[in-house]
């Protein structure tokens, strides 16, 4: 694409169309941009647009498109042979790096943010080696005095350096951080001091303060990133400057920076929150060096907590301040700060209890924004909520002061419950806080999978459950006091390992009943609690709750679960769908009587959500539930297969025709499951689809490859003869798919799965004309890029070929490509590499194949190949007896990480569509060692004297000893 006005105009029009709400206009425009993004100058055209366009909406759209383009394509994936070209040419890369920093700094803030993200994506790959002048270019801008520019630099530095917070330690990382510190730490410190001075100069200028405080927040964040891995010498030497200023900022209160907004945190709150984080980092990691400053920070933060209001805008600040106290009170040498009973009482009274209260804002979220509430409360994304921080502080204090803290809180819990009992309708929030307190006191260690794994011995959980939790769940109305119902259900969920099983069994009908609650939070928690209870393990690793114990509740459970999906706000509720999946899995054949109604409801739901799939987890569990229905029903009644196909195929056809990318990999997996269950020939409905599965466009998407390969394997297993007789013209298409897959280092194993099925199942004569070409393709790939994974797959394939067609046929096909090729393959590939093969079935195939080469291939006995006979036998005994060679050359370690462009649907394996492992030599050979002994015996009968003399001259003693053992086990001798 030329850098011309005409192209800028075209691009502008297409970008406009991508904003159109009408899919008929939007989708073709997105497809067009996708098709041109590999062209030279495309990114430069976007940057030109965002600089020169007169329309702001186009500038913003170009900046977002550019950022996403960089995100998808900047990283060069060095792992593919030919199917993933580098979409950004070198000249474009150089031009982008030369222009992007000045362009970012001169852009308005909205666009600056997008370009800043793009720089950090490029920096992640290219900095420092391929972009050495990035830092100097940024640091030089600090001198400009223009805070719009300075903030642009700080924002970019923050997105570039924040990965230091979660990277694993390595020499490269330390080298990079050292380079950054050498160039950046001093200018950053000088900027920090200068900005603080400017704050006091402009103390009465609100607009100037806003800009300056934005800088201070970014500076504080950079401080955190640069200090995270280790305490840099520079910051240790300048700790006085940083900590004194941080401390004075914590205690600063400027009326001009206070906001009226009750929800949104202002600059002052954000800065103080970050300083609390920085102080907590030093207190936890560098406590010795930080000790002189710690007491004044504890005092400042304590005062902050006692004087800050309950408004939502202070939540982050309060939770970070509490987290600071929590991290300090856990350290043994700060224990003395908290030992005094009055201090503990005062922390409990002034910090913990007030921050456990259920506020109006929480109530609002519970009712109107239930999805966010659930995510915060159940999935632990409430890291920055006051309640979570208060809960962590309780746990921290219990580490050294469990007795006194439990004592103080028991009094609070009792008085809160008494308040509630006086007037439940008015005082229900007291009980909510009491339950929360008990939960945080009792739980010492928790995992998502098992709930609480360690509990406080001083709290009687079962007694509290029976007296205070069960009565709420037993009350007549499921809609009364929804918050307390949710608390009660969550209590069961969290303490499921501590509450005795009989109490859990009492709870199950109560939970099923609450699936009908109007409150989204209550019926979601009920579904989630049931799902968690159904996964609990009892003795012998069976489920704790059995299908027999659930028998009385099956109908009401299934009815209420599906009814819950019709409640407002829950039509795509992933927790309910997961509970449906888990119920099927637990109840097994007890669900069969309800399947007709269940499958109708599932297919209707599938049809509805396929119009606009938006909840990936929900969709995944829905397909899992469909697979379970099929498996459970068809296991008991194989004839039911047809009715499932009837119910599902109409929806599947629609999904495939409308190209619903998110669902296609799932559809292929369900179809494989159905097809694998057919005992006889393939039904015509499947054969009609077969040609469509070979269309190249389907294979372009990486997410489709594993399920499509499996589906084609199912076609080959069930209908190879039909394909050979009725669709022989499709064999080249089938081999074309194999050829495409084999060219990719990431997908070559899938190509071999397909090829192995073709070899195993297709009638030999249908492949005659293609056979030699298949081997030539494999040799070309071996020459171009030989990887361990490819060699392992190649070894399994040639041995399977040998098992299927005989050793002579294998030798002939090799030698027809090039004379003496068979010997080269034995010498250079099979003998040295066979030890790398992994997997029981794979090893068995190789053992049977090599046995055939040794004992059923005349050229091995009387040509120049004979010298390879003993080394090959030695290699086979090694495969039986030596440990597997799992070494991988250094440069191959990252091959399996498939790096696909961001917008491609990833493949999600359905657990309940799983495929049974297939053993192609299972019927023929049970024990490959005995099979080797018997085959050698047969060979020695045909040519007496030859085998023992070959063995005695060159097989090593240890291998010979193993072989004697095989011969004894098979009760045969060599003549």
C-alpha cells in the first residue's frame, strides 16, 4: 500500500464503517482491514491518519486499530515453517520506532494512552536490544518542563516497567532492570523532588495541581515497579528523599484536590493508596533498611484509617492502608507494635468492624450490578474491597494474637446477633457483619477448589451453622433478606470441609429451593454451592455425595436449575450452567428419564446464544452438558443416538453456515463424539458434510485444527470404505490438509494423527498413487526443519506403516525415492532417535514395526543393510528397557506455545467429549517383548544358525541378557 492520499481516504472510510452498529456494514469493513494488514506501509498509514485526520473519531479509531495491530503482529514467532509469515516488514518496524514516541507525546491524552500501550507492547519484544535509544529519548523529555509531555513519558515508562512486578528472576531481567535504573532512577528522583516543589508553589492553583498530582501518582507507581524485584542500591542511598516525601504526601490534605464525587477516587486518594502499597512493599521485603521509617508510617496510616469516611471513593485507599497494617502485623519483629490489649481492641473497634459493614453502595451492587458483585465476592477479584482487606488484617493479627483477637470479636459477634434478634427487618446488616466476622476469624487457609483447608480451632463452625445459618435458609420465603440468604449459602460453600456431611445433606434441598430466588446473587450462589458440594471427594476418591443420596431430589434439582436460566439476569449464567454439567456428571443414569426435555432446553439455549456468543464459560459448560447427556443416554441405550442427531444437527448446521467462530470447534467435538458412537457405516447426513470439512478456510483458524482432525479421524475410523468408494475424489483434499498441517511446527503432530488414521483405515489400493508423495513431503520437512516433536511423530508413522503394509513395502517405498534410502533412515533416524518416543501405545507401535523390519524383511538378512540388523535390535531392546530420552535442544523449548493473532478463537477441549485412547496394534500384539522373541524364533527357523551368530558377534552383553529373558518368557529358543 502506497503512502498516498487515496489510500488514506480509503482507510478513513473503512475505519468509519467498523464503528457502524449494523453488522452487514461493520463485518465486511473488519474483514477488509484484516485482509490488508499484511501490506507494507499499512501501520504507517494508520499513524499518518491519527496525526493528520481532521475528525477526532477517526483519530481515536486509528489509534485503537494501530494498537491492536501491534498487539497481534509485532511479536515475531520464530516457530513456524511457512504458515505464519511476519506481517510487519523491517522497514515499517524501523519507521514505527522512529516516529511513535514523538507522535505519542504530541497527541491528546485519549490517543496518548493507546500509543503508550503500543510502545510498551513493542518494548516488551524489542527493548533494550533492538530499541536501545528508547530510554534516552524518553528521559530527555523530562527536561521539557511540559507536564503533558512528561506525563506521556511516565505513562509509557509505567506500562513498560510494570511487568517487573511479576516476571521470574533471571539474568536477562536483572540486566535490563540495571540498564533502566542507570538511565532512569536519578532523572526520576530529580523529577519527583521538582514536582513536589512545584506542588507547594502552585498550592492554590487547582488545574496545575491536577496535572502535578497525576505525575506524582505515575512516579509512585514507577517507584513500586523498579523496587519490586530487589532493593536497588540507588533507592537505598536515596531512601531519605523518597520516604520523607512519601510520608508528607500521606499526611497532606489540600481542599482543592478534594472531589464531590462519592464513587470515583480522586487524585489525592489514588496517590495515597499507591504510597501505602509502596510502604507495604518495603515493610515486607526490605524491613531491615525500612525500620527507621516504619513507626511514622504506621502512625500516619493509622490516622488515615481513623479519619477517612465510608464513601466508595476511599475504598482503594482504605483497603491498601489496611493491607499495609496486615503485612506489618505478620512480621515477627513488628509484633511489639500490636501486643498491647488496648491497641488490639482499638484496631478491632476502629478499623476492622467499621470496614466490615455492608454499606448502601454494597446493597446497590447486590441488587443492580449482581454480576460485578458476584465476581468480587466469589472469585476473589475483590482484592481492593474494604471487607477483603479487613478480613486479611484479622488473619494477620491471628497469626500472633489468635486468642485475644478471637475473644474481642466473639463479644462483637454476640452483640451484633442480639441487635439483629431485636428487630430483624431493621437490623439485618448486623447479622451480615457478624457472619462475615466469623468467616474471617475462622478461615486460616483457603483454596478455590477445596474451600477452607485450615480453620481456627477456637470457633465452633457447626454450632454457628445450626443456630444462625440454617434458620435463614429454612425460612418459608426464598426472597426474604436476600443478603443474609447469600451469606448463609456462601458459609456452606466456604466451610464445606468443616461442616459434617449430615449437615451438608440437610442443606442440599434448601440450596435447590433457593435456585428459585428472584435475587440473581442468591440463585447464583445456590447453583455454585451445589456444584462445589457435588465435586467434593469422600473415601476411595469417590464423590462425597452419592447419586443414591441425591435420588429423591433429581427431578426438582433439574427443574429448578433450568428454571433458574429463565430468571431475569441469568439467561447466560455460567454458575448455573456449570451446576447443570456437574449434576449430570454426578447423577449419571438417574437423569435419563428427563433427557428429552433437557436436550430440548439445551438446544434452544444453544440456538439463542449462537446469535451472539458473549459468555465463553457459559458456552463451554453448555457444550459439556450436551456431551454428558449424549454419553450417559447412549451408554444405556445406543439407539438413542439418532434422536440426539435429530435434535442437534439443525442447530449445528446453522452455526456452521453462519460461521459462528466461537462455537465451531465445539460443534466438531460433539460431532466426533456422536460419530464415534456409530457401530456400522457412516450415516449419509455425515457424508454430506464431509467435503465441507476439507475447505481450506476452516483450517486457517488454529482453534479449529484439533477438533477437526479428530472429526476426520472419526470419519476414517467409521467410514474409510465409504470414502474410498463414494468420495475417492476427496482423498487429495484429505492429503492436502495433512500437507498443510505438516508444514507447521506447531501443528505437525495433528498432521500425523490424520495421516496415521488414513494409513490405518483406508483400503490400501485407494492410496497407491499417493504413497510415494506422502513420504517425499515428510522428507522435505525433515530436511527443512527437523524438530524433536516431528521426529517422534515420524518414527511412529513409519512403524505404523510397516505394521499395516509390511516391512518389505516400507523398504521398497524408501528405496524407490532414492537408492539405499532405507538404510539411511535406519542408521540416521530410527536407531539413534527411537529412545525419544513417548507414550505406551506409541512405543508399542514402534516395537512391533521394528520387530517386523528385523524379522520379515529379507533385504535385512542378505544385503548391505545386514550390518544394521544388530544395532537395530539393540535400539529396540533399549526402547524396552532404558529410560525415555526426553531431552530437547535449547532452541526448541518454546515450540509448543502457539502464538496466534489475538482475535482467533482458541481451542477449548471438552472434558466430557474425551476420546478413548486407540491402540492400532492392540488386537495383533499383546506383549511386544514376547512378540519379538516369537518373531526371532520364526526367523531362525527359516534360516538356521544365522540369528545366533549375528547376536553373539555384535550385541552387547546387557542387551543379550534381556533378550534371553524375553526368549525364556516366550518359551522359545533360537536355532
